[in-house]
C-alpha cells in the first residue's frame, strides 16, 4: 500500500503544542496527534517558554509513539522525518529538532527541516486535494500576519505583512484586558457571538492607498483607551460588545486586504491559514466576500488551523521531492523568515 510513496513522520514543537503526524505524499494524513499545554499556560496568562520546553521533553516520545500507533505503521516504513526548525520559541523548537535528529540518525533516514509558517500554508493541501499553486494565502497566526502569493510549492512572494502586532497577538492582548483566559482568540470568538459588532466603531487601519500591509497596534490602543476611560468614568461596558466590535474591526481589514491581494495578483483562489483562521466570523465573512467576487476560498478545518504536525508533514513532502534535506548540524532558528533557508 505504501510502495513508492513518501511516508513522512512530522514533528512540531514550536510553541505550546507537541504534535506528531504521519503523512503520505503531503496530502493523506494517517495520524495527527496533538498534545496541548494550554491548560498549564493558562494560569500564567500566556505561554511561559521555559515551561513549554520542559513539557515538550516530557511529551514528545509519547506523542510520536501515539502517532505511529494510530497510523498503524512501524518505523521501517518511513521515508523521512520532517521537523519544524523555526520560527518559534528557541527552547521549544530545540526539543523537536533534537528528537527528530536522533530519530533520523538512528533509523538512517533523511531529516527535512520545515518552516512553521510554510507548514501553516501547507495545511490547506490536506483537505483540498484539488488546491495547487498559484494562489494567494492570508496567514493569520499568533506571531504572523501576511499576504503571500504562493507561486509554486516552494516559491513564495510576500505581498503584505504586519508592521507591528500580528492578528492573533492583538486578539490575545485584547482578551487579556477584558480578563478573558489565555488563549484569547477562541474566547473572543465565543463571546462575540452574544455581542453587537457595531456597538463601538474602532479604527480600521488600512495604511496608504493600495497597501497590503497591516497594522493592529492602533486598534489595540484604541480598545485599551476605551476600556480605561470606561473604568475611570464608571461607564458600564459589555465585554461581549467590546469583543465583537474589536473583532469586527480586525475582520474588516483582513477581508478587505485579502481580496485586494487577489485582485493585485490576478488570482481567483484564496487560501487562509494560522490560528486566527479558526475564527467563526472571519470564516463566514470571507466565504461571503469570496462568493460575491467569484473567488474560490480554501480554509482548513479548525484543528488544522492551529499548530499541528500534519501541516508540517505536508510541507515536508514538497521539500522531500526537491531533495532539501538537513543534517546532524541542524539547529533551531527562532526568527526564521518565510522563504528563508538556514541549514
Ligand atoms: O497558528 P497558531 O496556533 O500559533 C502560532 O503559530 O502563532 O496561532 C495561535 C493564535 C493565538 O493568538 C490564538 O488566540 C489565535 O491563534 N486563535 C484564534 C482562534 N483560535 C486560535 N483567534 C481568533 N479566533 C479563534 N477561534
Ligand atoms: Zn503556528
């Protein structure tokens, strides 16, 4: 069944999820085991890097074994080991990188270094088998907000990026100021459903005409100022209204710029990825806008939007067929950029 196929075991440990997956030819997922540390970090209001690294060490062996068991294959059937080597938290990345190196060395298999953001983009290939480059991709994660033209499986052109906060970062900061638990994105998503998105008109920062860059720090300050003023003057605020109004401002900008990017690239296919793409309202809005403009929209299921090993296995396959292998000197690169190769 697996003859002549690339069977990749992929490992992801860049932040607070320890994950391993077995993926065939970049598109067929045999297993995708995710061990989340969210409950541990929640009590600190955010990810504590030192704790994240320690938990990855405790979890990684069991997560890899569970992924192999669930896939129903043994190590001798693998073609390569893929691993996230950046961007992310250095200590967290190092756990996955070192584990993958030891496994690849022990099994005599090639190691494939994978860029975490390119992994998020590849999450779109898993459920949309018809999707092939070229297309435009909106990347909205905790650390990144980009509009990227995917010219081929290995060629990316950055069309726009955030000049300050990432969209997910803004969600998490506003959630914290509303006393909502970490991670804030899913909480704001949830409580916004009971709020009025038109309650407060927060700014939509579009930057100069035609710009595909983003800026969320002005919006963040505006929400924080509003909350401070309300507290000082004793104004009763509805958390749900503030959350919904903030979210609406983010979504208006993301949706408008994503469509502008499709137009600028002359592309009728838009993919979305990263943790914020799990957001219910963003998904609904993009669906509506894309339908109106005759654009095909691709968004992974929510479980493939946030960090997972399967997306790394998909991206690793496209590196594998190009022969982009690392060696035992592979290191974690916490500030790795899209398109950059540091091995
Ligand atoms: O892609 P991801 O799992 O990790 C990074 O690579 O950063 O993204 C995590 C981010 C967090 O900021 C989290 O609050 C946000 O994605 N997020 C959401 C939702 N689910 C996760 N933001 C808005 N709505 C959601 N449903
Ligand atoms: Zn991520």
